[in-house]
C-alpha cells in the first residue's frame, strides 16, 4: 500500500511537475474568466484567430533577438485591430474577416518558421512545453495572469452588459470603446501567457471550453464565472497528473478532458430538456 501511495504522490514531488502544476494554475484562471465573455459575445473564433496569429510575431521576435512574448503580443493586437478595421470598413461579415486575417497571419508565420533554422523553442511555441517551464517563465506568466484576471474581475459587470447589449451600454455612458479594445488586449495577453504551457494550437481549447461547459450547466453569470474557473483548474491539474502516468503530453490530455466534460454537460442538458420539455434558459445577469 505504501508503494502505491508513493507512486500516487510522485508527480507532486518532481520539480518539473511542480512547475507544470503552477503554470497551469496561473493560466487556467484568466483563460476561464475570459472564455465566459468570449462565449457570450460570440467571439470564439476571435480566440482562435489571435492564438494562431501570434506565430509570425514569435518568429520575428526570435530572429531579431527580442522576447518571444513581446512579438506574440504585437502580432495578436495587429490581428485584433485589423479585424475590427476591416469589419467596420467593408461589407464582409466578422467571421469571414477573422478567417482571412488569422489564416493569412498563421500562413505568414509558417513561411517564416520554415526559413529559420529549426529550434526547439519555436516547436514549443506551437505545441507547448509545460514540462520545460523555468522559474522565469512562472514569473512572466504569473504577472500576465494577474493583470488579465484583475481586469476581467473588476470590470465584469460592465463587460457583461457590453456583451449582451452594446447599444444600451453606450447609452448609459459606459466606455464601450475601452471595454472592446481592453478585452482584445486581455485576450492577446492571455494567449501570450499560455504559449509556453499549451502552445498556439491548443490555446483556443482553453479559451473556449470552460466557458462553453459552464454556459450549459449554469443559469446565472456569477455562477458561470465560478463554474468555468473550477472546470479549467480541475481539468488542467488532473490532466497533467494523468499525463504523467499515461506518458502523454500534458496539454492534449487537458484538452481531451475538457472535451469529455463538454460532451457530458451537453448530454445532461439534452436529458433535462427532454425531461422537462423546455430548452435551456439564457444566462441571467
């Protein structure tokens, strides 16, 4: 029995696993909070766009010797601002603009990527390197996570009103432009904070899944925020723990757990709707 117990607690005793647990806990909270607003605003594709569009910024920052996070943030903001400009100055719908902008920037990043001599760090930006986290990475991710979470929590009511009814928010004097672009800045920052942990490819799953699951199982916005955080934290920590024994990559394991949780939440919603004969009510404020 003691051997089983020692094996069970082994992941918590290894330094590289401790760093993985810590960085995941840091990024899970702001990504879960942000996912609620993205789901309610219908910005799921925006999260996908920004997460993919940061690649050319990462490659350029690597080539010129700048911090990778700075290049990723600039590229993410260019994607978000270009999308907003094209949407406001053309008849093309937002989802179409997003598809063009983020696929174009991701294609540019791949072209630049293959021209650069292969380096493990760039590979980790694509797919994450949760088990290679350093103490300096923890500090950077922690500061980003703290700033993003503080913005989302302090302005949660204003952001909620802006998500549901931007015209009413403008009418009562809320700074809708600040809220709009502030949310885009936080989105870019959060993606940058998650790069070294889960990578570009899987960051979108953590930006969408917690909010989508919480939307299915709650009816009030405050409960949705809490549920999303609990879902993200539990799936992330258990995913890393499980990946240690399965000898699998932590980030894909986390995403698979979140996918399974979404399927269960969806089946529960369908069962309740069939039982009561009513569809799910929208989230209340």
